[in-house]
C-alpha cells in the first residue's frame, strides 16, 4: 500500500493563490488508510490475548499433543500479562528514540517469533517462553500505537482513529475465537503469525508521525508526512507552524527529561491516565467473561463454550465499532458516563443473580435476564471504558513525555490485568461471587463520578488546546484562526 505522494515544484500550487479563495479541505482518506495499515499489528496483538480461550480448552485435555495442568494453564495465561507489563516501559523510550513508525514496525519480529515457538513447542517451558515474548510485544504495541494514531490524525477525526486501537484488539480476539472453533490449536499459531507479514507489507511505506519529525528538527520530512496524510491540495503550513511553535516553546525551556516528567502537568496527566486504566481493568470485564459460560448454562442455554465466547467477542467488537463511529460526535466523557452507569447496573443484577444461586434458589426463574445483563455489560464496556482510556492517554499526555507516559500507563494496565486474573479466584472463594460483583459495581459508580468531575472533554480540540484546558494556560495562548481542524 503506497501512501507516499511525492512533492514536486508543481505541488507548491496545492494552495489556492487567488486572494480570498477558500482553502482546499484536507483529505481524510490517507489518514484512514494509514490507520488501517497500522491496525493490522493491533489485530495481531489481539490474537495473543484471544489465543488462550480456544487453545487452553484443548491443551487441558489428556489427549492433547501437549497437555497442560490447570496450574500450568493459569501461568500460560498470566505470563502474557507479565510480559506486557515489562514490554510497555522500553517501548515508551523507543518511540522517542527511533520514532513511532519504526518502533511499531520492529514489533512484528517478537510476535512472529512467539508464534513460531508456539507452533513448534514440545514442552511446557517452550509455551511459557512463547507467551512471555508475545506479552512483551503486546505491551509495546499498547504503548506505541496510540501515540502514532493520535499524532497522525487531525482534530476532527482523532477520536475515530484513536479508538481504532481497542477495536482492532477485540477484532484480533474475535479472529482467534473463530479460527480456534474451526481448526485445532496446533494450527492456530500459523493463522495468527501470518498477520505480521501482512502488516509489514502494508505499513512499510506509511509516513512517520509529523510531530516526532519536528521534535527531531526534520521539518522538510514533517511537511512531506503531513502532505501525505492530508493530501496535496491542502495547505499544511498552518498546521505545521502551530506544531513547530509549540515544540520550539518547549525546547526553549530546556528542561531535562526527568524534570519534565516530574512537572505538575506531566504528573497530573499521567495520574489521570493511570486512574482511567484502573477503572478499565477493575470494571469487572474479566470476571463477567469468566462466569459467562456458567450464566448461559444456568439460563437454559444449549450453546457450546465456543459459541458463547464468539457471541461475547461479536458483542464487544460491534460495541467498540459503535464507539469508533460515535466518539467524535458525542464526545469522550458522555460515553464514559453511560458506560460506567450501565455497567454498574448490569453488575448489580448479576450480583443478585449469584446471591440467589448461592442460597440454593432456582435461578431459572430469572429467565434470560442474567444473559441479557452479560451481553449489555460487554457492549457498554466496548463503547466506553474499553477504548477511551487508550485514546485519552494519547491525547492528554504532554508531547515531551507522551511515549514514556503511555509506556507507564500500559505497564500499569497489564499489571492490573495480571493481578485481577491471579487474585480473583481466591477473593471469589472468600467473599462469594455476589459480593465480588457488587464490589465491581461500586468501582464502576466511582468511575462515573471520576468521568463527570475530573475528565475534560477533548472532542474536536487540538492537542495544544487540550493541554491548555487541563493546566490553565489559556491566557498564554495566541489567538489563531481555526479552520478545517487546523490551529
């Protein structure tokens, strides 16, 4: 896929030279094409998450080529999160040193290696190593891709492109559910690994982030990248100048990186990112999916476990797609508020369901209510607290610490994922499922108040405007004319 549109002297006429004539609109198509190309690595990352659901069921069978015990299966799942927790941190530095594009390109290598190891695995230790390597790549993708997507998009579609990250992750999960239901687990790595080859072919000629190029003093390359992303008929100079002015003002301060990271603006924005990740992981999504098969069975469903997981995957994928479409129309905050409110209600219903089940009541009297609660919960997660924390982390972090900040936020997210996965069963045994669900419901309610009173609305605002609104710098801003998403 060739995104590059070469610039010649004739191209300098891409701006109308007639006084008073309206400027040409930017083209959204190149931005969508680049986002679609980079999304393949996100789908690949999603397959590493979804692999365990179909594969571990087969591998726990005594007749499996490589049988696993329950404890071994638990570590196979957990090592992915541990690897992701570790891989997120260096990725934050890599995007600042070698660039967003080449960091993302390089991540296809460890993912491919992990799938080769998985396909050739003859011992449990080989599976452990493969999952750990896959986790490192997963964490790095989570840290690098949101930075790139946010920085290549203009303000009017930044929400749509930024939320594609979560959409592609759940698409990858769904991909493994479907492939795993058709083919044996021994062939699943082949279908997952081929995605990395497709990604390299499609993404190779994509442009680097213009913001990164300007930070490195490569203005001509940044201009070429913007022309590639916005179209040759669009005047990129205003947007380029706004970016350059902001970057130069930061450079003029000459603040060492560690001091930059410790500044109030950096600390507060990173804290918001971490809290968003906290609510994402402690919303109860993993617990709902954990008990989904039991809920479907008790409600009288005759669906197989494979079909149940596919239903969950489809619901989450469609919901995240809906969020991608809605996010630049409704805004981020309202979707977080709706998501947290409805998720809390669904968890309260499920808590009551498990309360009655534990008492020995006939839960079939509830009919399909718990099943509906599960599906609605998954949809609401996909609309709000699934994709938006990733998008907003890329939006609210200052440019100087964005890579490192997203690495820290991604690492924290995967640490929580590991902690919830390993700690849930002992807590559930001690308190009971009903109490566990009600605790998650209270966390979701807290998430509603956080979204209402702390989170700012970033819809339609430039990255510079977001920083000014968050940290009260509006008085320092020069008046500029805003047209077609350019400051």
